C-alpha cells in the first residue's frame, strides 16, 4: 500500500506544472504575520498575510486573483459564489480546461448585494472573505461581519463595479498586499495605465466633438427598456473614450433606468449594448453572446434586433446604424481599459486607426493570465468598425 501511495504521489508531481509547484511551495514557506490593512470601504482590518485560504464572495473576483496568481490561481481559493459559472460560462470553461480541479471547488448561490454564505465561511475557515462593496449593507445588517470576526475570519470589501476608475487600482494593491504579490500588482496597474493612456493622450491632443452615446445595460437579460449607467462605470468609460453618456444627464447614481421617450428625445449618435451569454438566466433570450471565443457573425445578427426598439426610433444611431455590443463583464473586472479602447474606436474611428483592443487584451493575457486569449468581446453592426 505504501508503494502505491508513493507511486500515486510521483504521478501527481509529474502532472502538476513545475511553476505551480514552485509558487505554491514558495508561498507555503513564507510565515504568516498579522498586519492591518484598509479595505475599499475605509475599514481597518487585521489579517494574517500572505493569505493562504480565500473565500470569494463573487466568482468573478477570479479575474483579479488569477492576474496576481497566474501559476496556480486556485491554490488559495476554498469556496466561491457560482456567478462566474452562470454569468460568464465561456471564461469558466477556459479555466476549467486549464484547471480541472475547479469543478470540485465548493460553490454557493447569491447575487451582487446578497448575504455571504456564512456556513461556508465558517466551515472553510478562510484567512479572508472578499466581498463586493454593494454587499456591505446586507451583511452588516445581518451582523455577519461581527459573527465572522468572532471566529477570527476577517472580511475585506473590494470594488470594481460602483466606482471602478476610483477603486480598481486600490483593490489590486489591496489583494497584492494580502497575497504577497505586491510587485505583480504594480505591474498590472502599470499595464492598465499605459492602455488607458493610448486613448487619453490622443483625445487630449485632438479634443474632438463628443458624440452622444446611450448605453443599454444588460441587453437581453430583461425585456425592460431602458436600463443604463449614470456617470460611473460604463458611463465613465464613455466619457474617457471621448463621448457624452446620455445616462449621466438623468441618473444620479451608477445604475438606473430611462424611459424610451427620454432616449428618443436625447437622440443618441451611438447605442452600445452591454450583454453576454446568459443562457443560464434567460434561455433563448435576446442577449448577445459576446465574450471569449464568441461567434461574431451570430452576435451581429442578434444585435440587429436592438435597432428596432421604440427607444431608438428616428435617432441618429438608428439612421446611421451605429449599434455596438460589448462584453458586460467589463463593468465588474480589472479589464475596463479594454472597454474604453473599444468605445474610443467606435466613437472616433479616424483617431484610433492604429489602436487594437484585441491586441491589448491578448498582451494582458500573455503577461498576467494563465489562459490563452480568445477574441470575441465586442461587435458592431458595421463589420468594418471592428
């Protein structure tokens, strides 16, 4: 029996990438010390670092964890919410193909603002629970933070969604610090800054007119019209890309809804639909399956339906067929610089002929992620706009 165990262990070693083994051994060799960090909510939290056991309050937090822990992004994760599996199945498949053990990772259900699965948190005894900022109210009302603290399980709030341009870099630095990946975190931030500068520098020199843009949020997830963004998130991306976000004129917060009449009167020059493969939520819905390895011809056909919405009747966007679709998860990831590049190309094609968002994102994958880049994150009715 002992020989069999040794043989199995040797096989396991041979099947495990040497870089992953090296990284894991290096992390395990570093003794943990207790430090105080400030999370995105401004809370001072004591935590043992480098963290070895993390519970992800949202599965899409993997986008950043994998950027910081490329060789073995699952080594610290003890449980996660199932939203990545359902909201971004193509990316989930990429990670599952690369790391088959992901299928065995314990999951729990919920939504952006819901309570953490406290039973999972207690059983798994993580070094830290990561929660998105919008979950703060519900979890504090239920006194879950205090309950976890009494068990020596700290909670950190992070944010890519509500104020991404303000909070994403601090979130990257925070995770870099607690994971012992501070240098890599700065490399990610530097890459993001350089990618944004490719747009900002051109606009600062040329100062073009700003076309009016309406962002239709979560197109196909619901039949309601017209969900959109205020001055933050995709609304801010439009501003950074040299456009004027119509939602900013009406919505006082990050998320909201306009009436079709308000959209028609505002007369957008461009309509951008944020969408994704949401078969898990709305089987056969009008969502546009942009994302990794998407069929852009099929996505373009589904985008065509949006030109017939009453909200866009007679608008410049409808007349000129300036309709675009973009991966919704850019609203909740450290990748928003890619969305800014795509929008800039759509709004100011003559200024950004040499800008290639696919190339930028492919380089990010090559440098920071364990999965290969697969294009398909954006589409326009006009194939030349790609």
